C-alpha cells in the first residue's frame, strides 16, 4: 500500500544563469512565458496546468521534480506520513506544496489545489486519412510553420544509483505501477517505466522512469506532449531553423510507442517532444522486457544519440 496515489507529473524545475536565454529557447520549443516574480521564469503549455517548466536564476542544473496529488487531503496524508510540513506554493496557480528528498537526493515537490487555466479551446488536430479510415473529406490539409504546440508535461526520466531502492521509495510514497521493467540479464533489473495508478482511467504508459546509472544520479530528460505528429515535425523544423541542438530523433519508441524528438536547452538539459503514446489502466498490469527494447526504435530518422 502506498501513502497516496499521485495523478500526474506537474512540472520540472531548473536553475539557469540567464532567464532571458531560457525564455527564448522555451518559446522556440513551444512553451509560453508566464510572468510571476523576479528571479524566476514559469513556462506553460496550451493545456490547463498553470505552468510546466520552472526556472530559477542560479548555477545551471536540474533542481526538482514536481508531482501532482489528486487533492489537498491526499497532500495532508502525505505530510502526516512523512513528517514534512505543507506550505503555500508561491507560483502561478497557487495551491499547496510538500517538499521531499528521494534516496538519490533529488528534490521531489508534491503539489495540490492549484488553480487550472480555462484554455477555452478544443485540442484537435487536422484528421489523417489512412487506407482504412478517411475522415477528412472536402478539406485540404494546410499547416502553418512555427514552433510546436506543447500541451502538457508527460513524463520525467531519472538516472539513479540503485534502481530497487529508488523504485521502492517512489512506489511506497506515490503508488506508481510498473509498466515495463528493463532486465539487463537474468534477475538483474536496470530500471523501469512507471505509470500512475488511477484505477480504470487510462493514463500514460509512464509518468516516471528510473534507470540505474554507474555515473550517479542525474536527470535524463523531461518529455512534453505536443498536439500531433504534424506538430512535432513542424516543431523540429522550427527548432533546427533557430539553431537549437537536436539530440535524438525523429523516431518511434518501442516501450510507450511515442513518436519522439529530443532537444538540448542552452545548458544541455534534455527535453523531449512526443506524441501518440500508449495509454494503460491498472488492469493492464506489468511486464519484463530486455534492454534491447529500451535502446531500439520501431523506426528512426535523422540522428541517433551519441551515448
């Protein structure tokens, strides 16, 4: 039994010495700026979350993972179980926050009670005609160039010192379910893709992934869902034209099935655009797969990662 079941990832927090440079990159990446206070930059997507990416002024680096509890009552239960105090979240959308530290020293910030935006829009992309399904009739598809349209933050991948220790901590506190465990060899697990336990409600194949690393703990990447495949490719062209560094992509993963493109921000933090990922419920259970499925793709264009 876990203390609570979180319902999603909320945000990622970074530090950077130049907030204007970060703002310019995030704008090209497809996020929008939210003004709040001196010394901090908040970037939101088109979805209802008040912000997805938080940058504080300082030495560059990954600062925290934000997770969203289903209610303030759940956050209170977590506070009681951990002995940590809830405080007011001084960020767009307000709400409450509880700060924890995981076994690798990562700051984990659990939030609840935020005020969500009313976007006033339907998230719909131009339909695709395939051989078996042709919904677009009498209408030509015409796409406008420009930045991708980030809708939400989908998942975060962390490198950890000891996978089993980290897995136990995150499951005990937040109720994660294993979607795919990565087996390095017989009875040796390298890591796992973990999803939220929201019962019969479909949720992303993974909200958090933990991968054991000999190099010690670090952020691998944070992944932002965009509107469609067209949008991801237009975003790719826009980022290339702006001179930003592509890290890996475009391709389609095996585990999670997402179409992806990975980018580096000005301080080489890795951020992903993705679309068309798998959705699972509690009943879909877990499986163990080989490391070949982690590293391989169903198809891939352009560059491959150096390591």
